């Protein structure tokens, strides 16, 4: 029983990272209709910026984290404004290919600037873990677990409230629902696109920084997280933000159980299998609504 | 009669050209090496090459060996064994190198070892811990680094006999190297009646970066020592995560680990980490200072890392053998010179011994069979034990 609980805790920790990554992906997809393949690498690049500010410039850690997140925001917004908007009228696949290109450019650029060596990045929090004792054993909560879970929860709640109750949030939702109608209502659709790309990419930066103490900073650090985020998003239906959060947490727990009771090396394969099965039997996702379209 | 004499002379001249040793010229000796100078393993390959470059530059600046300078050609195989084969064939057949010195990587070394042996080209020093390079022995292949079987045995002996550990776990890379280390460890424990001491055997994929499940299992099993058969950057990651979880056991890494990079990546979590070592590396020694000085003659102000030390040793061992191989060295005389090395020590090369080639003597091509333990103390690697060896 204790082992079981421990697995769930581990799963939730991993899962909250997946949710963060997935939230950004979904946000970008919902407003601009593009699945951003460069998403993970944009976060990776921002993590390198954090490393540069912290380890090379020697500035405090909080400033490094803040710089990376702000950088992520502007990187996202600039990508939308400068690269995607000009080809928006071309085709959907043109935009997809562009994000694929960006993925490779960012990886190459990171290698060129920071070289191959893995870069260390400190944990945001230090210290021994917290043990919760039970008659049958104990559960271990690392401080990093608690921090990741806490940050993820706060961010998700804040995002939810923001989109629900503010004017900007309303215009994002309106644009996502119907771009033309939103434009006619006086919403500046372009700004909304850039804004959601910015927020989405900032989330990727945050996820990269939270993963960095464990993966070290390197050009491939977000590879797995990007796939897991995508899976979480598919699980959640790629439309609803709460669905995405649930999808991420669920995926984290499933993966953890696969890792513990089947094989650690199978867990990524399992994530991909889930995408496959879900797309076959319930393409609208766990919490998504089936959409009917008139042809 | 005159005709006969002339033709004899002609034949002699032709033969002397044919039999002049490949790669040996009046003023220089050409040797080759293969290293990963590009690709993901490049940080290791580039460092190892620098160690060799520095030593050969120093030898050449001091007049070379028996009046000949050493010309050193390094081929880039990007740690890809199919490329290694092409590059090494080119070195042997086009560049006509005298010997191959210090190739990097188990896959590449294994891919060319038989070819070099069949072509009678001496292959001195492989950047690999695989015992299959030396056992069974190949006449022209000389290993220097200790192999993982030996290391596994020494680790077991150290943990059980020296430290009195009773519950040992091993986390190892799921590849040949990791498997070999596990086998060595197990073999010593079984042979000495401690087989119950090995309580956890946890393989991990070579690309894995998180070890939550392994650490939790080790904690559930209450291990008092963990052998880490993995490299950078996996090992510092393991250290960090073990620290986060509060894994309370001695951590002992293999000989790829005593490198400042581990401390740089793991920080506080590296404190107390122990690892095997075989390079003589006492900073206080005069010979070590000399090594740093030679290295810095080529690479200003740089401190060589563990891989550069490996390259340096490859060059040291080869150069010593070449010096002993006589005024007109041949591949055969080089092999003989190596076989006569008995407890020879270089500036940082520890005691090294080969024996005449004997297909039944499985240690005649294993140069080094003893190691010692280092640990991280106040964020610096320091020597912890004396040399440890295992009886065969």
C-alpha cells in the first residue's frame, strides 16, 4: 500500500510537469491552430539563457529564472509575429513545417553557442526529503517534488482564473472559438495570437527550468517532455485546459506504474501507445466534447 | 658472373625496400589513432587527443626517439564503429602507419582489433574497458586500461573486505560494459562466499537521466553500498537524485568517474562519492607536476581532465616501447619491447606488465590489473586507498 502511494506521488510530480508542457501546447493550438513542434526546444533555449545568467554572469538564481521566463514569452511572441503570421494564409502544414524547422535551428544554435557539454543547473530548493512514516513503511517526499507540484498547481489555477475572468482571457477564448467573429467584435486577433504564443512558450521555459536540475541542461533535454506533453494534450482532448491538466497527471501516474511494475524503458513506448489507442477509440480526448461539423 | 652479382644486388635492394617497416622513415615515424572528434562523444575524444598531442609534441621538441620525430595522424570516427573500420583501414593501407595508438571507444576498438591483429599492426592502448580486447590475447593488441571484469572484482573486494559492507546494490548501464562489470562483481562475491551480499541488480538504459525507481528500490532493500557502473552525465544525475531522496549508502562509481565534471554537475551531492581510479594522480608528486607542465607546453594554462590523462598514458606507453625497440624499429621489435615491460611506470602511467605472447595465458596482454579508490572531499577528488588487486 505504501509503495502504491509512493508511486502515485511520483506520478503526480512527473504528471504536473507534463501538464505544464501540455498547457502551453494546447494554448498555442487553441488560438492559432498550430501544433508547435519547436515548443520543447524553445523551452530548452530559455533554460540555456537561465544558465547563462546564473552560471556565466553570476547573477542570482531568481533573476535567472525570471529572465528565462520573460525570454520565453518574447521568443514565443516574436516567433508568431515574425515567422508564423506571414505564412498564416498559406496553409496549415506550412506552419507545421516551419515549427519543425525551428526545432532543428534551435538545437543547432544551442550546440553552436553553448557546445556539447552538459550544463549543471541548481535545484530551486535544497534539503533532505520529508519522510511520512506508516506502520508498513514510509513515503518519501523530496522537496523538489513538492516545489514542482506546488508551482504547477499555482500556475494552472492562475491560468484558469485569468482566462475565465479577465478581458484578455476572454478575447483569447473568443479568438479560439471563432476568429472571424472575434475580429468583427473588435478584438485584435494578431495580438491575441502573439500573446498566447508568448504565454505558451513561457510555460515551456518554466517546465524546462524545473526539469533542468534532473536532466542537466543540454540540447535534447526537452525531447521526452515534448512527447509526454503532447500525449497529455491528446489525452485531454487538445481543447480543454482542465482536460489537459487531468491528462498530464493521469499520464504521469500511468507511466510511473509501467516503470515500476513492467519496465522503466517501456514507459515512453507506453505513452505513445496511449496516443494511438485514444485516437482510435476516443479522438475527442477524455474530457473533450465530440464536435460535429457540417460538411 | 657480373650479371649474377648485379641481379643479387638488385634483388637485395628491392627486398630491403619491401621489408623496410611501414611508417618508419629516416627522420620520422608515422603513427595513427582514431578518436571521436565530432558527435556526442566528442568532448571525450577531443580531450584524449589533446593528451596524446601534448606528449608527442614534447617528445618531438626534445629530439624525438632515436633521432626520429613522431608524426601523429588522428582520424575522426565520431564514435561510429562502421566509420572506425574505414578510417583505420585508410590509416594502415594508405598512410602506412607504423602502429595505432590510443583508439577511443569499445565499439570502434572491437571493430578493428582483429583486422589490425591479422595485418600485424601493433595496436597500443584502447580507450575501452572491455575484456574481450585482451582475452583471449591477440599478439598485436595491447590493452592498458584495466577492464571492467577486473574492476568489478576489485570493487567487490573493497566493499566487502575493506569496508565490511553486507548489502550491496549495483546500478549498471544495460550494455556490454555494464554487464561485464556486474559479472566481475558477482564472480568475486560468489568465489569468496558472499553471494548473498548482492541484494539488487538494476540495469538502466544508456540514455536514462532519472533514477527515482532505482533509488526507491535501493532504499526499500536497505542497501549499505551501491556500485554505479555508469558515466557522466548519468552518474552525477544519480548522485543528485540519491541526495534528494536521502539514500543513505556508500556510492562507489567506476573509473570513468573521478573527473572534476562529476563535481561540477552534482555539486554538494558529490561529497563523499567514491570511485575507482588507475591513473597515478597525486598532485604532490614531482612526476605529476611534470605531466601538467608537459601538457601546458602545448595547451597553455589548461588543466588536463581524466580523458586527456588517458591519452597522455597511451602516448607514454607507446613512446617507451618505441624507445626500447631499437635503432631500426620494426613492428616485431615493438611487440617484443612491450612484452618485456615489467612493472614499468611512466609519469602518470602506473606499474604496467606484459608477457610474451601465449594464446593460453589470458593475462599476457592485460597491462594493468590493480586500482585504487578516490573520493570527493570538500569538492575535490582525493586519493583514499592504496593500490588494490585481486588474485586470479
